[in-house]
């Protein structure tokens, strides 16, 4: 059976991999879920293919008696939050991917992604084909006005005393209006860049990183602002720029906020994925808390937060979950909470993130056909056991993660969305990282070669 759901829902090239016909079939599958989906919310980001896929999802669900509410152009965390008023929600988005991609992400009422076992149910349903549709279709309504509930809830959750001078850069994604409205309502002096939705992302790449945020960085520094925030296409991720115009390292930002959240809670569990820097462990342990690691993907972080009752969860890409608010990663709310933390601690962003820094982190990827991933990973485990010494912990939660006594680590894992094997290492020194990365890359190259024989 083909695996359709990856670590971030269903994603692929529009027209060839993710088509309106496929979206229609997915919409038809959701009312068949055992949980009983009678009312469905549907939203989309700024990609030009979004409305056609969203309406196809709606058509499929309507045909099988499900009532559908179109939330319209909206960020993913907003659609996920609003799903509490329905039985499920579908967000049409490819998040940070280029404009030719799109995808479908299903949420349940608590704001978390559709659980893995229910994803399997949908996949099996699509493979078997659709049953006879009921004689009475569902009803369709517009629900664009519901976004005010999200805005109001953020403003109830957080208040600020200081007039922060903040730049925001949604990158022509779906969060421009809502992010601007929230920061202005909090009393901030807001400088907005690239707020006009445009599915071709003409201002910068949808993925916010140091290279794509060069304009925001210069703007914050030249204007003498307190800081800046940037979001990806659907705003489930946030990246911060400090007052000097420097993009803050993502692991450092996560570690610093995790320390703050754990200290505020008086300990507690912070959930991160296997790809996260050891500086997060150090930061959380300093606050009396503990770190739990999951597979890469917000669905796994949300599941563990529900199980363990964690104070927060996050991935180093900037996708953070605050379970007391929602179980979906939320870049907008995370940026508001960062401001609140800075205000409470009376710190600048660069001061807030000065203590907890990742060591040397190196990342790479090697082409690996999807059908070879399992055999290649098995071979990697065999080769790694002989190649690496001084291993203090081995995790197979997601791929193979080897931890060493000096806090260095190696992670080799197959991508959940691309035909590649990812290699990530963190070394206590640059030489240590280089050596570990070279060893790991050689092992993966050999494993893929042997798996292909």
C-alpha cells in the first residue's frame, strides 16, 4: 500500500502528485473516519493552486453528507485552532516549500494533526475506492469571519505593557493581515514587509532562513527596531531577527524559550524531535525540566505532549507547539510569546539567546529512492555499530541517532517528504563535527550503494 502521509501531511508537486482529483477523494474519505466527521473546516494558504484543491476537498466531503465551512485564505495555525468548532479541518498548504508544491494537512478538534493510525485508515480507504454516496449531500458555508476567534484568544492569552518596535515579514504568505492585526492590537509599533499574499512568493523564498531574510535583517538594523519576526508560507514556523539585524540561530531560540517555559512552570517536560541540538537539553535541565525526543513531525510532538503533559514542544525549524493554547505549531503565537518573555525578563532578544548556543551543527542529504530507504537504514545501523566508538545512547525513534559522552551526536534518517537520506551531526568542536559528519556520510553512501544491489 502506498504511503501518502509524510511527517507533515500529504505534500507534492501540484498537478502531478497533488491533484484536485486526489483532493476530492481525500475529502470523500474524511466522513468515513470512525471518529465521525460531520462538519469540516477547510482553509488554504496563498499558493495559486490552493483554492482549486480546497474546493475539491469540499466537494468530496459534501458528496458524502459532510457539512463544510470554507475559512478561506488563512495561516495553518489559525485553521488548526478553528477546528475546535468542527469535527476536523483540512489545510491546503505546502508550508515552506516552493510555489509549485502544495499539500493537504488534516487536523482534529484539539488542533493536532490526524493521528498516524487514522492516516493509515484514509490511505486504505483511498486504495479500496469510494462507497456509494448518500442521497443527501452536506451543506456549504463561508466561515471567514471565524478568524476573529483566533485573534481574540491570542489577545486574551497575552498582554504587553511596552510599545515594542517590531518588524514582521510574512513573505507574501497567508499570515500578513492576522499577524499585523495582532501586533497592532498588542500596542506594538509594527513595520510590515511583504504582507500582500502572493502564491509565487516574489519577495523571498517561502522558507525563512538567513539568506532569504537579508532584507528583513537590514531593515531591522537600519530602523533601529527592537527585533523582527518572519514566517513561512503558512506561518506554522517563526524565525527571529535581533536588534542588530542578525538572524537568531533556531536551536538557540528554541533552547532559550524552552528554558523560560520550563522555569516558569517550575520544571516540566519539553518535547523536541531527534534533530534538535543538545543545547536544548542543557537549557531545560538548567530549569529543572527534562527533554523527550520524538520522530520529526509536529504530529509526533503533539502526541507526546498529550501523553506527557509537556509545557511546550518544538522543532529547530521554528515550529513550536504551546499545548495550553493549541496542539498545532504556531509561528504567530510563538512570536507573541517571545515578546512576552523578553518583557517579563527585561531583556533584548540577543541577551535572551546569549546563554544557550548550539555547538557545531552540520547537515547534509544524499539521494536515496524511497523503495530503498528501509534496506539502506538497516545497513546504516550495521555499519555504524562498528564505525563509531564511545557511544553512550542509541535511539531508533526516527532513523538512527547516536549520542556520545561529550554531548556530540549523529543522526541518520530517511526523509519523510523527499527521496533522500538526511545526515545531521552536532560536534562539541568544529573538528569533532567535521570528523563525525565525514564518517556518517561515508556510511550512508556505502549503505545506499549496498542496498541497491
